[in-house]
């Protein structure tokens, strides 16, 4: 069981991920709807893992990823993206993301990514 922070500007996507994680006995310690909130919540909660959407208002996922990794180099972050964002996914991996999952979320793929990153 891991303590996980979910970051996505779409409430429906946060709910979907939260349901998948809760069902797998993970502890969702917080939800954020933009990169600014993501960084603040990460500092406050220090989760084991973050699922981070790439495209968000105010501060996108790549910017939030870079900021979190700068302060906490060991942070484990999985990026979430819609199809067709391969360039941004590559940028995220280069910036320190451990994996990525594609929307719409496939429960098995989400849990596989989380298990792999937490190992």
C-alpha cells in the first residue's frame, strides 16, 4: 500500500484514478487540479508516489514535475497524458518522471505502472 497524490485538472479523471487506487488498497493522500497545488500538496504530504497530468492550467505537469524533482530528487512521479502527447511524455521522462499512463485509464495498466515505480 502506498500513499499517493493525484493531480489532474479534470475531476472525473481524479475520481477514476482514486477509485482504481482505493480498490487496490492504496491511500490517496490528496488531490490537486493544477501544478501549483501539486507542488504545495507534495511538500505538505510527501507522498510515496504522484500521478501527474501533463496538460493543466496555471502550471502544467512538466513544470510541476521539474519543480518537485528539483526539491525532492527521489520523488516518484508517473505522468498521465492523452494520446498524441508523445513529445511531452518524452520531455517528462527526461525531466525525471518514472513512467506514464495514457488516458482513458486502463485499471491494469495503472496498477502495473504504480507497482513497477514503487519497487
